[in-house]
C-alpha cells in the first residue's frame, strides 16, 4: 500500500513582511522602508542627579520632536566568546615570552570556566526608523478590511529604481535627524549597513543556529533585485 507523501510546508519567506534588503534599507512587502540604528547604552544609575535630569530633559525633547513613529528593540542574547578565545589562542602561539604564554593560558581557562558557570548575556539596543509614503491612508479603511489585511500575507510591491531612491532619500533624512537627537544625549549611534541588517534578521529568526551557521559576506550572495 502506497503511503501518501507529506505535504510540503509553506516557505518561511511567505510569512515574513520583508521583501528584500538593499542599500542599507529593509524594503517591506507593502513598499514601506525601514532603517535600523544600533544605539549604545548609558548607565543612568551611575550619573549624578544633574546629569540624570539633563538626560531626562534631552529624552523628552527628543520625543517631542518626533513626527513619525519609532520602534525601540532590546535584544538579549547569550554572549559568544569563541572568537575572543580564538584570538587569545593565536596570541599564545605567537608570543615567545613563556611568562606571557602562561598568563594568557590562565586567563583563557578563567574565561572558559566563567562561561561554563553561567550564561553571560549581552544586550543590544536598536532603533527602527520607518518610512511610509502612504501614511494616513489607513483612515479611510473599514474595520473588516484592516482585520483581513492583518491576518493575510502582504502582497509584494515591487519598487522601481526611482521610487526606491526617492523613498530611501527621505528615510535617510529621517535617520539623520534621529541620530542627531540620540547623539545629543551622549549616545553613540551607528546605521546598520546591508550586511549588518541581514545578520541582525538572520540571528533574530534563527537564534539557535546563528553561532554554528555563519553567514557569508553579502557581496558573495546572489540576491534578486526588483526593478
């Protein structure tokens, strides 16, 4: 008796809102764009009272100056020290001073024991800056229309080069304003490039395999570009 072949599942990409990642931007299936800023943290508790008040006032001014939504994402991941340990191993092999070799070996053992005793977590902070050229068009839609679109996969809107560059230019101007506002609070800000965005989303959707299955450089990937 022949057994029926199991039906293949839907591809994961079908359920993601991302159409493509290009030129330091995330292009969504609905034609909107996203840019992602990696932002440093500050130890608020160690600041003096005057410094704390200055930070609070700066943050209030930053929020009051916004004319579009932002998303703040805090990502907590187990710290991977394999690369750091490999660097120490290389240094141990290249150094000829036996005393330094012994110190590096002892320090490496200390780090390994520290990691084995407990999970060392690393927090990273991101600010997602969106750009929606049709913002406000949702006001005319009925409840059932909004509900239907929320539960059905978005249709891919292919942007031609001119539309993409126009939208990207507007987005980058918003990014510049946001970065300036965050910088006024003594925060360091870095815009994720295409490679950084791909790695961020890959690690977010594949946290269990990210450490063992590293991505290659984006320049070596074959990607489909929509025009």
